[in-house]
């Protein structure tokens, strides 16, 4: 049972965005993916989640090859994500945003929905109730009916994570989740991620904030100009000469 | 009673326009930039007109038939349009409208060519129109209160997010097209059964723009948006002669002014105002939001 | 015979190309799809006509018309498009306002012309056809071809040999980066819209001369034909617009000559639809149009 990324490469024109990168996330682990700007981290996220085509290599979710799957397919295989620039539905409420993650649980058929049958409406209400419970997990119930775009950035981040949790994923990819947060907010997010991992979700954390990564991750991968530079425990990585050089030189 | 009789044609015109606007609204709501409604309406109109004049079929059969055919064409359209977004969808659907227009002009033995079809028995009453509009509003309202409504909202705002949550974009776009086609087909048939004669050029650019204007004016989110928009579009030319004479100018001005100053439309704009007032109340009544909102697992 | 039809098609295609070049310039640089382009074209025809009626020689009337439509185009951008630059749904909004502007302009032209179809006075261009290689070539056709070639060459020179043009191309590939490098976006918008409008105006006068009819509704079929050129050639590609414009002119002329009338429109729009189905990028297009849920 792993999220297995094996020998993945992708080029754009002549530029090699990602070159022969392999990494692995197990359920319950928090794995870090770091690297200077332009290292290929965003490309990795897009390759894993179905946005970009793989030139070489494979992505397997618990043994199932999703290398050719679309965004929809990868999501249904159990991989969830957040975005570098928080992507919430701006005109919808916080509750509607989180409930969107639960829509797949709404079993009412399209016909029932067209006819407006009470059962279909009930399903939606139950989805909303579930969404409230998830909002509770991230401490945002007070904002349930606020319009998403009106929220502070840190709060928007929390809502996006709530939405990513809502799909009950096996693995979550978080793309720079604490960017723009202060230490207190980051610490709270850290606690949330530990709790999620404790529940058995595998987390891949793409981040710049070194302290955050070191405090949470059991294993860290370092990318530089598309290649895997190093991997190891936080202690090993912070002492690694090549890693230090890459960050200083970047 | 005389007063009602005087305004009845206006009411009927409004109801038919509302139907067209609702057909246009459905696709825009789902984030599909299709302006094919005029073409789909023409299919419904011509089908009903031919059935009613050549085969003596009553509107009770012609209208459901047109609805089904409209639905089928909506489904068909969704296939090529699945690969396109934004301006490309708009152009493709405009091309579809033009193709239908060209067909209507060319297939003279069937459609009467430029002369169109005349002497269509008038079998559609105000009551019938009211019923159909109510039915359409019910179905679309049901969608808004259930799962597809939420998904349409999401697709309209950020398709990629919906996809990343495992929602099938293609299915819901197809659904929107099918609904749009069905509604257009129905009201096309109703129009044919109301105005005695149809000609190809009433299904061209003017109808596209007028229908679009109604939806932009009224709003693209709430089901009452297109209804209010159609009402305004119907009543405005009646208020003053110059307005009626310069209908195109009016539509054009409305489109520009609305998009720049009130892009959500009248209905959604009012709803948003109400929500904002409520939102502000909520923010001040609860305790000052702290960053330690307490994240638990 | 065939060669004659091909030549006639080429001439018509030259005008289509001029029309499409203007449209594509704005779309390619700013991603704005200006549906009012057809109305600008129509107003160019009127402007040229009034210039000639006012006693100007043809070449001057064409220049004046180009100036008018260039300024009109810039005004449209300032009033209808600029307020929407920062909107979250800019693409959609711009399309809507351009439809609105189109309707306003057409209605104004309708009022002014009182729905009459107008004509250029006889003899503005010498009518005697020349016989070259067995082809009947009228001086007007030469004027059209010449004007189109000149405009094309001037546009190419402007874009690739002047500093203004370089700025335009910079904005086209990345507006924000261009701004950081000191390019003034307003100046670029002014230039692209001006040139686009001027090209449309010239095309309008030429078509008004060629078919000897100018009416308030003449813009719409050209706008629609313009779409065909743009999609087939590739949205945003100038060489594509030129090639596809010529091809469409030839296709149009041949179908009118050899097929029953009324079928022409059907064929042309079906080509458009098919192209969108099969290859939405067009022959030369770079803009990514295929939105199917597939890995990129």
C-alpha cells in the first residue's frame, strides 16, 4: 500500500522539468518534497495528479497504475491535492466549497434531481451536515456561510484543506500550504496534518518553509533542476553538503 | 378584462422569451459558453411547424416531440463542444446557428426556404405557456436544490477544482447541453404554434443577442434571473417608441452597460447585496475571529 | 473557366485575409475576441464612400477611412474592453460587450443610412478589364490585390522591424513580463487596436467597391466568414490568417460557381464546424484550444 512514483520524467520543448525522479509515500507518513525555485516541484505535483503527461516512468496508487489517468481518474483513485494559489470557488460559501468535496457521496440519480424529489434534496442536506463536521475539524465552522473570497488568506487555506480531506483520500498532496501563514497558524496546520497522518492518510508536503518541513516529515526528498538531489531524514538533509550548496547557490 | 386582453400578447411574448432565456441560462450556469439556443429553437420551431401544417399533428404531440428532438441535438452538440472552451465554444455554437439558418434557407421543399412556413394553426394559449414556463422553472429549480446545481456552480467558477475532486466534467456539461436543447426545442415549438408563421431570419444573430442579453441582464445564477431579464427585455421596447424602433441599439447598450457595471445581473446582484448585509452582521456578532480557531482532528 | 474563378477567389480571399489579420492581431496579442470587428469594417466602407462623395480621390478616401476606423477601434477598446481588463471572467465579458458594441454600431448605421444600400459613384476605379494570360482582370481587382499586399507587407515590417512592433510581440507572449521590462501596455493596446481597425476599414472600402454595395448589414457575413478564416488558419496566427483567408476566398468563389446557390453558406460553416471538431488549433495556430480532460 503505497503511492509509488517511479522514474518519472517530463520535458517541455528542450527543457527538462523533471528527470528520472522516484519517490514513495506510505499511509500514515508525512513526506517532504523540497527544492529551490524551478526545481520541478510543481511539475511533480501536476504529473502525479493527472495534469501533465509522463514522458517516462509510472505513478501507482496502492498498486493501481494511474499514469495515464486524467485529473478525475487520479482523484477517484484516492489522491487529493491543494493548490499553490488557493483555488476556492470564490462566489460560493465556505460550506459549499467543502461540500463540493463530498458530492461524490451524494448517491441521488440525476433523474431524481431533475424531478426535485425529497430524497435528492435530503441527500444534499446530509452532505452539507457532513461538510460542517469537516469544517469543525479545521476550526472553521463559524465561517460556514461566508463567501469564500471574503476570507483571510490563512482561513482560505484551511478551507481548501478541509475540501481536500472531504473526498476521504488515501493520499494528499499539499502544495506550499503554509506560504503566507504566521508561526501560530503554521503550527496549528502542523497539528492538523499530524492528526490526518495518524488516521492513516499519506501526506506529500511540498514546501519552502524549512522549519515546518523538518518538524513534520519523517523523510524528505530534495529536488534541484528536475533531478533528485538527495533524500533522507530531516537531520541528514540539513547536514547534506549538496543540499546546502543548492540552496545557497539558487 | 379588457385590460388583460390588451396585455395578453405581451405576456405571451414574455413567456416565450423567458423560455428561450432559460435555455441559454442553463448552459452558461454550467460554465459552458454556448450560444446555440437560437439554433436549437429553430429546430423545435420548424419541426413543430412541419408536423402541424403538413401532417396535421396537434401541438400536444408536436411540442413533446420537439422537446425530445431538441434534447437529442443538445446531446449531439455536446460531443464536439467537449473539446472546446470559452471563445471557441462561442464560435462553434455561432457556426451551428448559421448552419441551421443556411439549412432552413436551402431545404426549400421542407422548410419553405426564405418564405418560411405559414398558416400554422394557433394552438398555444397563455395558459399553456404559463404551464411550460412553470414546469421549466420547477425542473431547473430542482437542479439548483440538488447535487447537479452545486456541480454546475463549481464548473462555472473553476472547472479544474471540480475535476481534482473526482467530478465528471464531461457528464455535467452534456447534461447542461441536453437540458438547454430540450427547453429550446419546447419553446421553439410553442412559438411556432403561437405566431402563425415562421421565417428563417428570426433565428439568427438578433435572437442570439436578445436571448443572451436577457440572461446577462437578469443574472446567470438564480433561475429568476433569465425570467426577470426576459421581462425587462419585453417591457422596455413598450415604454417608448424610440426604444422600440432602436431595439438593437437598446440590446447592445444593455449588454455593454450590464457587463461593465453589474456583471452578475439584476437578480443575482440584489441577492448578493442581501447576502453581504447578512455576512457583515455575522462577522460582527461572533467573537473576533482568532487565528487559534482550534484545529482539531 | 477554372483559372478565372481561382483568380477571382484569390482577390476575394485577399480581402478576407485583411479582415482576418486585423481580428487576429488583437486576439493574438491581447486574447480579446472582438465581435464588433465586422461593424468596424462596415463603417470603413461608409467612411470611404463619404470621402469619395465629398470629392476626395480614392486613395485619400481609403486613408481617411482607415484613420476613422482605426480611431473607432481604439475607442471601442477604451470604452468596452478596458474597464474589463481586471475582471475575473474577462474573456466572457469581453465577448459580450463586443456583441453589444456590434449591435450599437449596426443600429447607428441603420439610422444614418435609413436602411438604403448605397453605391460608389461610377468611375471611381476604371472599369475596363485587362486581358492577361487569358484572364479577365479588372483594375479594381488589381487595386484590391495591391492594397492587400501593401498592407500585409507594412504589417510584417511594423511587427518585425520596428521597436513598436517588438513591444507588441513582447506583450503578446507575456504581458506581465513585458510590463516589467518597461513596455507601456496602453501604448500597445492603442497600436494594436488602431491597426486592427484600420485594416478592417480598408477591407470595408475595398469590398464596397468590389461588390458596389454598402449597407449597414454588410458586416455580419464577413464577421462570420472571418471566424472561418481564423479557426482554419489558427487563432492568433497572422500567417495562418493570410493563408486561410486566401483559401476561403477561393473556396467561396468556386462553390458559388459550381454548386447551387445557398449551398455555399452551408459548406463554409460546415468547414468551420469540422475544423473545430478535428483541429481547433487550426493549421498554424498555437493557442491551446483542446480542453478535453487528458494529460497535457
